[in-house]
């Protein structure tokens, strides 16, 4: 073929994906897409796998939230671009909501993002350079690893301890720190564990960060989502001199993950974040230009008008389901559920020694799906094999049926000891 009289170097079209795209990998998709997942046609499918509280239709945004978005749409004032960090009024509303008595926030301390996912990406990338490492929990939300790996930032997993309600193994955490460590990610309350850390434990984690002068990235997308008799403490409320980038959003507490509203809060009592990180976050915000302006515009009314019963109702559902699932699974030989204290998940240990023909968590999940049409997530996707995670936002009657089916499945596959 000729091109201006010059022969083309390539004889056919070959478009390679970039190295970054090839490095970008979400373990959840990779594991789930590779699984043999044919439900039993004779049983209704119950999926306990997706961390989306709206999928079963029993939970969703409040009327006040929907009205706020409708109003934003009808006003005709939110159809254009917002400032890349977000509308001033919405950021001021977030600042007001998350201000602490000794750590007040201003709208300039808030940067909007497309969901907590983008908030996490910004928080990690505003500080970490390629070759540095970020400490992340295991088991943990896989996105931390996905973001870091795509940008050549290393990760090191610190251990969580199931026998201590998934507290951080502090010695292990500290042993991982080296001169290239950039920051520590803490997920509280946790996906996938449903753990909620006590004030004392968070202070212990902060002490490790303080000793090594490491900033904390606090993933608090489940902030305040705790069961009865449990109190939520934000990392920033206990961090003293440690700079904290807190990531949050509407997705879980406001039951609207599809609205993609998230934020990063710059919380520092020493001014350690001043100008450098603030400017860096501003720079990063100019890549995507913020979440949907209708939701941004609705945010002040969403905060002001949502009633306490809205939050408490969802938490009652999650807690009832947690108790129900824990009770049933606890009775089953070979299973060790860990009772959560918040968020919307329960992790259950699996001892394959008790079973005739179950190799590991993935095998368990596949066979359970084929025989019982119940789908759970193998904790392999959270770097924690031999556990599986169930979601607690499903209607309680379905959790009951699903756990009963898990129990019968386990009995059927039990090894004759
Ligand atoms: C711990 C954790 N952080 C962040 C996110 C992402 O939230 P968003 O849907 O707002 O992007 C999730 C979603 O499941 C999560 O579980």
C-alpha cells in the first residue's frame, strides 16, 4: 500500500493496548469471569455476591433524595460544567457534615470525585510515585491494588486477624514499612470484613503511622454504618498530628452507588497537606471534572432532608441479616463465620478438611452455585483464600433460604470422619 508515495511500515492494522491498560486488573472480575457458574435451574438464584444494596429492590435512596435530584434537574442550573473540584455549595455541605470540633473543614478541604473509587485513586496518586509502596489490608477491597498496580506503585499487604474481629496485626504492619513506604490505607468499617475498629485500636494504628511519619488514607465509604452498641470513630478524629486523606461518598450509606458521588477530605491538624497536596488534588480533579452535576447540586438538600430513620432502617436490615447468617453458618461443621459489627458484609471461613470434595473457596462457591443456586464471593478475590463473603443487604427471607441451602450443601459434602 502507498501513502503519499511512501510505503507504509505496517502491512496491517495492529493496535496494541497501552502498558497501563494491560497492568490494570480487577481481581474480582478476573476470578468471577473465570468461574463455572451455572445455577441449578430448579432453584431460584440468590446472589449474595454484589456489594450493591439496591439490587434486590428492598433498599434504595429516600424520597427526599429523589426530590432533591429532581429539583436540581428542573432548576436548569446544573447542566453545565462545575468547577473541577466540585460545586462550592456541595463541598461546603460535605465540609460541614464531616467537620470535627478540633478539626473544622472548609469547602477548600473537599474535592469531589466520581464515587469513592475515584476518590481513592486521587488520594493514592496525589502522594505516591512509581516505585514507592502503599500498605493495604488483607483481606481488603481489591481496588487499592488495582489502582496502585496500574500506576506502577507497589503495594504491601498487612494482615488482618479474623480471631480478633479483623483487627490489624500491628507488628506485621510495622514490619512492612521501609524507606519507600508512602502511605497506609485503612478501611473502616470494612469491606469485605464488616469489622468496625474500636477507638483504642485506631489509636494503635495511628501510633504506627506517627512513628514513621506516614499519612493515612482512610477509606470511610461505610462511615457510621455500624450495628447496635458499636460506635464509629473516623481515623481523622483520632489522628492527632497525622495527616489523613479521608475518602467517602454517598454510595452505601445513602443506598445509591449508581449516583457516583464521592469525595476526598484533606484532614490535617499540622497543615501537613497544605498547598502541595491541595494543589495536587486540584490537578488530578481536572482530569475527570467531577461527578454528575445534578447529584452535586442536590447534595446539600440530600444531607439536610434525609431523616434518621432512613439510615437506621438500612442498618437494621444489615444487622438482622448478619445475626441470621451468623447463627445458621455457625452451626455448620467446616464453616467459621466472623460476626461483623457494621458495613454490609460477613466473611465466613471454610475448612476444606471437613469436606469430601471441596478444594478451596472457589471450588466451594462454584459447586454451591451449581447445586443450590446461591452465589457468594470467594475471598480469593480479596487475597484471602478459604473464606467467602456474603452480602447482607438482601431481603432477610432470602438470606434465610440461602443460609439454609449453604447448610444443607455442607452436610451433603461432609467427609465421613
Ligand atoms: C471499601 C470500599 N471502598 C470504596 C468503594 C467504592 O465506592 P463507590 O461505589 O462510591 O465508588 C467500595 C465499593 O464497594 C468499597 O467497598
